[in-house]
C-alpha cells in the first residue's frame, strides 16, 4: 500500500526487548499475536453478481479448507455486515446444510464431523454483501475500510465514470466475501464476475473465458493458480481502455479511463523495464502470470498491490501537459510493483510485521530511481523518505510493533519511511552483492508463504556469516533514532584530525552505528570506517596538515538527526567536492540560512547551475529575494535558468524573476504562459501579473477557456478572483466544502496564492481562517508534521504583506500565528 503523504502539497538494545508497551503511553497493553491458524484456506471460488441500484454484491462462494494441525469440528470465517442465506458442506454434487451462528462480523460454522489435517473440505455459502451498511474505521494511509466500492453506480454524476473496485487491506475483503481475513492465510482462487457487457473487468490471475448473457451482462472467469493472502483479492469493473504491453511473454496491461488512453504508456510504460530490473536485482523472475494496473476514482488511498492487479488512485491519470514536467506517479508505480515480490510473493505473517511489506516497497522506488535515473535520483528519493520519518515525531514506535491500539495504526512513517532507510543501512553494511543475495534467499525460502523480521535476519546471516542480532534488535525491535552532535578538530602537535560524535537522544539508549569518514587532503579523500558505540566517541585520523575537509557519514546513509558543526567554508567545500546528492542538499540548506553572507550566496548561485535538475530547482526556490545582495547576484543566473529544458527548473526561475517586477521580462512571461507545462505557464502568469496586471488578466480569461491544472489553474483562479470578489469568495467556499483528503491539500496551494495576491482584507482574513481551520481536520498522527509547514508558509506570506505595506493583514496574521517556534517548528 502506498501511503501518499498529505505533506505532498509542500514538496509532500542489546537484548530482544519488547518494551514498547512501557515506552508508549496510551498504547494498548494487549500483545498483538500472529493470528492462530486452526483452519487453513486452500481454494476460494466465487460467483458474484452486482446490484448497482442497491450497491450490493450477491454472491455464492465455495471455500476449500483443511485443519492446520489439530482436528476440528468447527470453522470461523470473517464475514462483515452480510446477509447469510445458506451455509452447507459440499459432498460430491450435493450441498448438505450446516448449522451456523452469525453476529454480523463472524460466521461460526458447525461442521458435519471432526476433520483431520489430511482431510480437506469445501463449504458453500450463499450471501449478500452490503458494504455501504457496514461501518468501518480507516487510517491515515487507508481512509475507509468497507471493502467494496460502487462509484457513481447509477451514472447520476455526468463528470464521473461508473466503477466498482475493492480494497482489501487490512481486513476488508471479508466485507464482500466470507474468508479467513488474516495475512497469514494463503489461497488460490477463481472468480466468476457477472458484469454489464459494456464494461471490462479485472481480477487476480488470468482471464480464462468470457460468456455473453442474454440480459445484457457478461460473465468473466478469472483464475489465480498461485496462492496469495485474502487481503490481496481484487475486483475492478468499469468502462476502461485497456492498453497492453508484455514482459517475457506475460501480459502487462494498463486500465485507464478512455480519455487517458493516448498517454497510458507515458504513465505506466516503464513497467516492463521495472519488472526486468526487480527480477534481476532479486534473482527471482516476476513470479505471477500477468501484471495489470487499473485506476479507480475516489480511491481511499494512494495505490494497492493486489496480486497481479494493482489499483491506483486517480492521481495516476495525468494528461500530456502534466507529463511534460515529470510523471509524478512513477515512484508509486515502482513501489506497488516491488510489492509483488515483497508483500504478495512473501507476505508479512502479521500486521505487527507490516514493515516487511512496506519497507521493501519503499526501497523499491528508491532502487528504480537509482538504477534508471542515476545515483542522484536514488539518493534524492531515499533522502526525502528518511526526512519524512525524521519529521514525523514517531521516535517512540518500534519498527516491528507488537503493541498497538488498532492494526491500522501501523501504516505510518515508521513502517514505510524508517523501514526503507534501515534496509538501505543494512545494504550499505553488508554490501550490494550480499544484500541482494540475501533477498533472493529470503524470497525463495518463503515463497507463497509468510514471514516475520527474524526470518529476514536469518536469511542475511546465512548469506553473510555475520551475527546481525545487534542490528535487528536495535532497529527492528527498538524504537527511535540517534541524535548526533558532530564536531571536527585538528591537533597540529600529533598531526591528527579528530571527529567527536556525541549521542544526544533522550533516555539511556545508545546506538551502535558503523560509519564512514572521509578525510580530505587537498581535493583527495581518504576513507576510514569506524564504529560509533558510546555516548561520546572520539576518532583520530592521521593528517600531516590540517585537512581541507572532514566528512562524517560520508555516504550519508545513517538514519539520524545530525547537528554538524561546520563552517560555511566547510559547506562550500562539501558542495563542490563531496559529490553525493545529500552532501549538496545539506550545503544548500546551510547556505539558505546564511544568504546574508557572501559565502552563502556563492553556494546558492553554484547550486542554481547544479548538474541535477531537481537540485537546481530546489536552490532557486530557496533564494531569498528580500536580500539585495541575493537579488542583484541572482538575476543573470535566473534569466539563464528560465531557459532550462527541465520544466521544474524553468518554472522556479520564472517565479523568482517575477519578483523583480521588471517590465523587461514581460515578453518572456507572455510567451511562457503558453508553455506545455502547467507549472511553467502558471509561474509565468503569476510573474506577468506582477508587471502587467491587465495583460495577466486578459491572458487568464483566455486560458480558462481551455484545460487548466495545477499551478496554472491556481494562477488563473487567483488572478480572476483578485478582480472579482465573488470569484474569490467562491474559491474559498469551494475549498471549505471539500472533504478532508489529498484533493483538499492540492487546493490549499490555491488558497495560499489567493491570500498572497489579494489586497482585500476581508478575503485575506477568510483565506487565513480557511487555512488554519485545517488543523482540526488533520489526523492527530500527522498534525505535528503538517502544521509547522503551514505556519512557515504563512510567515512567508507575512513577509510579502509587510513589504507591500498591508499593515492590517500583517496584524491579522500576527494574531493568528503561534508566538514562538516551539508551537510550530
């Protein structure tokens, strides 16, 4: 499951100590054991018909099971919110009715005899699934849990297609089919889906046959011969275009709304290459019969790795202009695909071990970026992911979590982001060859089965010959991360460079950290490998003269909050010589805070010309144009960057050029409002509005006659709203009426643009109130991540208002914002 972080708008122990219960006040003291296996699923057969009017599924299912070990005369199935019509045991061609008890959640079946584990048996159930009548709790990653979703079932919304799709994780498959809804169950399946003949269907496995019926429906027969967990069952139905690729003769297909058929390969077309890469890296060729990807409207998460049939949220569908900038969904595509190995082929045995699924999927998108686009891209993805954890205030949560309030709670930045970062540290420690060989052993040992983190450890120990208990106890069965204060020195008498590393995290826990240190003589580094093991460690390195630079954690791999006592000159050397994406990013961040100094400006201007486009865009976006020396020095580089082939760089540069309010750039802005990129066109329109409001208004009136999205949509709305109070009020009312979710965050940027641009104090106040009103809607577990960034953005607006002399608006913001950084940052 891809957790699409809501922050995307702003881009958004020495012993095995299960001590989490003691360290997390408010967390249930109940140990979350792996589900007991009394009966094992073997095969599931479903005959399903869909009632669009009632939004129900009328089903008949045949479930083959066998006792796991001990003989049993009973069976308990998960069956949530259903009407149960008949329960029987299949005896040859006959169904013999069975007694059962049903409480709306569990179907307890009294079997006709005591079965041994050598005796499989088949249960028949006729039922009606009523998902809209079942009330379920979702999570930050999965916002609803009713399992089966009818989208615009009667076609009343002319702007939205009619679709059906399912979402099983965590235990919502049992809302639409009786099953043992636990991740440590595995079953083959075959689904007969009767659907309107005008629609296509998608499910797990292979489409074996299709039968046209006389009532305008068609029955599609899907068969899955390889076992997988019930939460990975999938049904998708709708009016889709199906675009087909292949990988080694296996079907690779993309189900998109017909409008997006011409660009489907631009969205999903790297999938075969991704499959080839992941097959090569793991040494396990793609294990399933096909791989399909389908897009669902109103999806309750980002995407879901249903076996052979991944479901994506509608954000995957981008038009050609959006794709001219970049495919914003490519990381999600890679994430879900890697799940086909880690999550589907080998599955976590319990939700406590969900990181075995999600950390690897997080790693998957990093590997794709690294091997396809280069090390900078891989390190950028890794850095952003780790930063997402470090800023999540989740230090008290273990990676493997045996204590939690609800299973949905484990889908967070710890299981995903921290888990991915820990895998990268393990990769660095053992080396690539051993890392991927260990993954191969793990996958082959537990294929079509379930695993926990200890089994991952055993695979790595088998390959490397190393005892890795220290690593797994520290990172998987412990919580938090080190907080390091690093100081550098040089002793001329002993001719030694020193690095002092102090662990400053709260409590008495000390982390063991293998780390690399580069000591530079001139422009040449010497690499040293050290172990951080104490509260304070001092490391000495031979140096005949003071090194030009010393770089602790030279590979920038440690998951740690680091305070480095480096000068601006150190950061300049780091930027120009160390080379790693994170080295350069850290230098830019340091310089961003010191643009009042010449050295800071020099680093920023060098970064504006960085070889890696996203760093160029990042540096440009961080230029402080309120400083005269920055504004004067940056104009020529920005004018050059405004011609950059990369659309993100070009948009950032044009946005900054607009702040000069120089009429000489009007021709550039006027030309760029018609750029193929919405971001570039939007930035240009905003910039034009700063130098020629009439031309910008005229351009906006023309642009809104066509399709506008993203930054261009925001810019046109704001420019129109600035002249039309009614339009501004409508923009705000539309935003406030939006339900909480990703769309509301995307619209938030428009509200920010409006309050930045409007001279109308009434509109400004309403906009600020709408933005700050988001705090009460935010889930508590991400509020601490989001609100500080909102406060920061509002303070930037405050700076602009101060420069423009809008005292009443400045005072209003002062009355609304936290009075000190502790409340927000």
